[in-house]
């Protein structure tokens, strides 16, 4: 009998589309804006139309989001990770075009952390050459790899050695460059009004309105609220385990009138994960598909990080816990916990994801999160 349900947010309750828009805009800005590499500053602005955003997203991630789908299929779930991988790959491609003349500089750049100041320095060098962006290379390079999850970052190191002749470990883990990507992404998503609350840092580039006030639910908001009520009335505990930061979870839930349905102690976000990662002796990722997010969602945010990390897996009575998600990363996290998993077909790949979930033997495959109600009634 299912006694606890832990919901992912993006692709389950709320649409991911604006996150993917912000991700594409982030990669685009870091390549062309004078605040970063500055390859085409005349093409950069902060108020793109919907049609322009669509064009940029198709340029960066492919006409049908093939790049995003490949990363999702490899278990990569966080938008920040996908931005970092996309930008890092294009960054290596750019350096490969000047490698013959700038080998010593490239060797030096790839041995130390790359922050925004280093990107500005690299950009000034690149602007002396005729270099071209080529986003189509991503699929060519990564389809021949076997890496999954954060191991894809290490594959960037391999590509750097292959294309540049430089042995480096600089792309591994949560690096300075990853943090630059994260901050630019947050500027786009939360806008000028909320950026310091979101990141603790001011905007590098002002003028972004953000997508935060324009969330789209994946079913009628009142029907989702009714689902939460029915589950609670049935004695099922509910919680959230999301890769969204706290601001981007709590604020929309408040606006949608969903927040009152939850115990805030069981709403775990990316902020909780990042805080836990910073407290580790050895820096490593605790984001999905690591089960940490859902373990803390189950136990509560008032549970210590050490307690969550030392939890024996699979957990006791795991069959009583249901994780509801839209990605392979969610499924893998649930599997490690020994929980049941319900896949919903409202994520990036839509109904095309059914075959992947069948291949990985999801316990349930649902058209929409609202189908959880029928599942519980039958349980």
C-alpha cells in the first residue's frame, strides 16, 4: 500500500518549457555577449520576442530539442548541468579553431578555474580570429560516448584532450565555470527583481524580466489542487523533490494556491541539495539521479545531511513510497531507494518517452499527474 508520494515539479506539475528557453538564452549569452566571450555582441539583447527565443532554442538545442533529449536520456536532469555541458562543448570547439596559434594560452587556461574574468580574457583572444559556432557537433560527439549523468562532464575533459591535445580535469564536477552558467541562467529565469534573493549576487546583465511570474501548469491548477486534497484525505503523505531552487518552487506554489497542501518540511529543492554539497568533505553532486533529494523529501528538511547520506538503501518499506517523475533521473533515484516509480508523459519528450520508461521497467506510466488519483484508489 502506498503511504507516501513524492512529486517532482518540472514536467510533472509545471511545464519545463521556460526553463529550456532560459537554458538556451544562457548558452547564447555566454557565447555572444560582451559580458562573456563576446563573439557577436550586436546580436545580444535582454528582451527577445517569443519567436526569437524559439529560434535561439532551436539553434542551441536543435529543432526538436535533440540535444536536450540526449542529455535527459543519459540521466542528466538539472538545467544548470545541461547548460554547462552545452556551453562547455561549444567552448572546446571554439578553442580548437585557434589551437594551432594559441596552444600555450589554451594549455594555461585549461589548468586553472575558469571564471567570468577568464572568459573575458579568452573572448578577447578569440575575437582576433574568424571562429564559427557549430551546435550540430554536440550530437556527433556525444552519441559516440557511453557516459551518463555527471560522468558527461568528465567526457568534456576527454574531448579537450582529443581536440586540443591538452590533458585537463577542469570540466569535472561543479566548477567555477559551472557557477557562472548557473548565475546567468538564474538571471534569465527569475529576472532582475529576484536575482539577489535567488543567488545572493547582483545581476551581471540588467534588463531581464524573468519567467517566474509566467508559470504554466500541466493540468488545470484546481484539478491538481484537488488531487493533493484527495491524497491527503486518503491518508497519503505528500512531498516534493525538485531540481528547482526554493524561490522558483515556493513562489509559484503560493500563487497557484498549492502551498497550503504541503508541509514545508517535506518540500526539498535544489537549494537544499547545494547546501548539502557544500558541507561535504569531498565535492560531489547530490542532485538527481542521486537519491538524496527524495530521501530528504521523505525524511524532512529538518533531518541532518549526514542522516540522509547514511540512510541504508534500499530503504525499509520502500514499496510504500511512490516517486512521481518525468525523467530517467527520477526513475534511477527511485530505484536506488527501492521505491515504486510512476512516470508521467508530460515532460520534454511527451508520449515518446513511453518506450524508454517501458525499457527501464517503470512501475506505472501515466498520461498525466492527475492519473495518480486512480492509481491510489486501485492500490
